[in-house]
C-alpha cells in the first residue's frame, strides 16, 4: 500500500514557475514508477509526465516538454514536478500516482493516487 500526498500548488502569473512535490509512504516507493496527471475544469484527467523507478527514464506529454521536469528522490520517498513558463492552460488539479507497471501515460495502469493539488495560472 502506498499513500501519496501532493503539495506545492498555488496561484502564479503566466510565465512563472511552481514546483509540485508528492510524498509517498511505504518502504517500497523505489519499486514504483510515478506519474503526474492533471484535470482542468470541465475536462478529463490527462497524463502530464512519468518517471521510472530509478529516475533514469522520463516521459512527457508534448505540450509540457521543455517546460516541465519530473524527478524523484527514492531516499526521501518523493517525486517532484518542476513547472516553468506556466501558461493559463496549465491551470488544473495536479495528481501524482504510482504504478508497478512502469512509466505509462495510461491512467488505468496506476494503482495509487494522491488527492491532488490545485495549480492556477493567471493571464
């Protein structure tokens, strides 16, 4: 069992930056691939980024590449999402999730989810 708690969301102006963190409980954190998803108002939840168990492989949806960076610290049981050059369309609730499958954009493959953190980007 893994419990995930996101933090770091908030209100930022367009062009600004935020760093989201996800703290995981459990001794087996290092065996999970981790993902970040987001859900904007009135829209379905979408994949943002994923990272494999070691942090050596990362994946991004096209429209956040070169702006967002995912990383993890297995010693601290945390995964982070550094978000730069934020745009109003990045406004959403951001969720971290854990999977044993491996880094995947498929929501159904994730076993554990956090409750989300709100990111609001003003224009």
